[in-house]
């Protein structure tokens, strides 16, 4: 089992920045792909960004150039640096750990972009 705890969401004005974090209960980054997903009201949960065990990253087209996923193995923590935020980025952001069919989710953190 892996427990994931997100924090760092909040309310920000358009053009602002946030950096949510996801703390894992044990060392998993050498095996698991870590991802950030978001889900807006009435919509499907979608992948925003992911980082593999080897360090490769990929991003949804809507966030390329604005968001950066990173990890700190010493702290068992994954981050999502979110810059130039737009109202359409408003959603609950979930952390995910995935390996060979095993998938774990955090409880989510709300990000609201509004003036």
C-alpha cells in the first residue's frame, strides 16, 4: 500500500502561480510513475503531468510551457509547479502512483483560479 497526501492548493488570480505537493508514505519513485491529474465539476479526470521512474516527463497540451512536474526522492515528494494559471485550470488536483497495474490516489487538493 502507498498513501499519498496532497497539499498546496488554493485560490489564486489569473496569471498567478501555485506549487501543490504530494507526499508518499514510502520510497517509490524508483519504481512508480507519478502523475498529477485534475477533475473539474462535471468532467472526467484527466492527466496533467507525469514523471516516470527514469525521470522522463510528459504533459497535457493545455499545460505545456506553464506547468512543471518534479520530485524530491529524499523527501518522497512530488511537486507540480503551476505558472500563468488560467480560470480553466480550476479543478481538484489528484496525485497518482502507478506501477504494473497497481495504482494509488491521494485525496485531492482544490485549485481555484479566479479574480
